[in-house]
C-alpha cells in the first residue's frame, strides 16, 4: 500500500465526514483551523494506540469513536483555559484515568464538557454514527488485517475523528467559521 493511496483514502474520509456533519448541522461548511489542538495530535495518538488497537478487534466503533470524544475534550480544554491545559504533557492520561478506557465517553461528556444527560446522549449518538461511517469506509478499502497498511489507515481514521471531534465541540461552544470578505 503506497502513501498516495493512504493520502487519497484520508482525503476522501475527510470530505465524507465533513459532508455528513455539515448535513446534520454539527459543523460549518468552512472548517476551523486549529493549530493548538492539532499540535497535540501526535502525542495523544501515540498514547492512545495501545488501548485503541487492543480494543479494535472486538469494539471497532468504540476504538474509533473514543478518538472523536478526545478531540472534543481537547477543544473544550482549548476554550476553557488553554494556557493551563497546554502545560499538561499527557492529555490522554487525563481522559483515560477519569473513569477508565471503557467509560471515557461518559467521563468526557459528563465530567469534562459538563453536558446534561440529554446532550450527552445526543453527542454519544453523533460520535457513534460518525465512527460507524468511518468504520464502513475503512472496511470498504479491504486493508488486510495486521498489515502496516491497515495500521496506517486506522491511524489516519483516528486523526480525522480527532479533528472532527474538535470541530464539533468548537461549533457546540459557539465558534462559527465564516468566509473573510
């Protein structure tokens, strides 16, 4: 599997998620530029991979979706007090230690973003639906399990989910992306 194929796969995934979330009025058509949040991606991904890969076999939607929740949490921290939160070296440890890996979704929705039960359920459904869309795209590519190509495609899926988690949370927080005239 060459890098160009993976690049095309990720770009198509990026467009498909954008269209899906925009159709549901969860993001603006113009996507946010989030360098502070993006800067944290590599460390978060590296810390997440042992848990995510382990869980992917039996719980692929959760393994993918949890990264969207993480993107939401990082965006929430960015809005709340980035000067403080940017000092934390391992943000993933905060998310997983709260209630453990299996309940990271609840921890992020209820304890970090402080959503009420209805909003938390709606957010969880959105994340689950988006993760299913990504999983279907990943399966459609027929990457051979256990290969470097399959691993790299999985990481690229996680990256898109992280980005869109941040974009959705910023939108929920009232940030609107409008064209500059």
